[in-house]
C-alpha cells in the first residue's frame, strides 16, 4: 500500500469526520495514537476533550447549547490493564465502553464489537471506528475496526477488523468515518491508510491540527507511550478553548 502524508490527506478533505491514527515512532520506541473530531452542526461543534483518568471524554463547551447528547458525549479513550499488559482503546462513540467491558471478560477486540453496529443517524449511518493498542513487556501491536451500514434498506452491518502485529517504525494507519463531505455523508471505504509518523509529539499534533478544516475541526487528542516504561505524553487541543 502506498505511504501517504497525513497532512496532505487531511488538507485535501474538508470533512473526514472523526479520525483515528495509530502507529510507531521512527526510533521504534513509542506507540502513537491520535483521535480527532469534527462537526457541521452546532451540537457537534459545541464540544471539548477533557482528561478523565488515563483517558479522555467529550464534554459540552457551553452546556446551555447542548442538544441530543446520545452520539456526541462519550469517552473516546480508555485504558485497561491486566497481567502486565496495557490496552488502550480509542473510538468515535460509546463502543469504547463496550470494548473495555469485553476485554475484562476475556473477549477479543473483534468479539467485543460483534454486539455493536453503525450509528442510528440516518441518512448518514455514520460508521463506528475503533482502535486497540496492546502493549506489554516491550511488545506492541494494534488493531483498527470499522462497522458500516451495508444497505440502508436492509439495515445490515458490515464489520471489518484490521490487525497489525508487527508495527513498522515511522509508520502508522489512519481510518476516518467519511470519505469526504456530502449529503448524505459517504462512509470511509477500503483499508486504513498507511501514513508516516514523526518522532516528535508536538510536531505531530501541530501538523494534524493545522491540516484539519478550520471551520469544521473541533478537538484533537495525541498520545506517545514509551514501550519500555509505559510512561506517556499527551496533547489535547480544543478549538473552543
């Protein structure tokens, strides 16, 4: 698969919607993840990311303007630890909690998501995108998932999982909810895109944020986790702050 420049991918798309990037720094020392949200409606744009334990959650910037919270208020990032292994979950909805609870029961990432499907927001039927980073003892692997509407008439859900067991230094994968802007919004298609990952967290965060459409971007989360020590650095950028 062709290596893409993430900055260019975003600059050429006014509305990729929500996006997840997971990869590895060029020195092979740090796991990398990023999650961004965008919005076209007042309700979607009225959000910020706030830290919540080792993860984050969305929150209304102005509570007086909050409409239906069902699809916009959730925990995009949660961390679960068991037997020396750290699982970092990142998603675009409340399926974060579904994966978290499933992992506690010993389910695989794919099994956790069997009970979920795309969002009930016709006519867009927004895909649910999810990522799982698994770290322990210096080892690292990650997976990405997308749950899409097969056909609005049938209501069937297509579930795709992409598992990367030997991440390549300086590379990652990018998945997002929409191919581009539109009415209705067309869902992402194909495999997650192969992208370059820089070694500096601030460079990565700035490149991502500056590349997102100024009128539609809302919030960005970036984390670099040291594979040996488990320590991490986090950056959060909110347009509304």
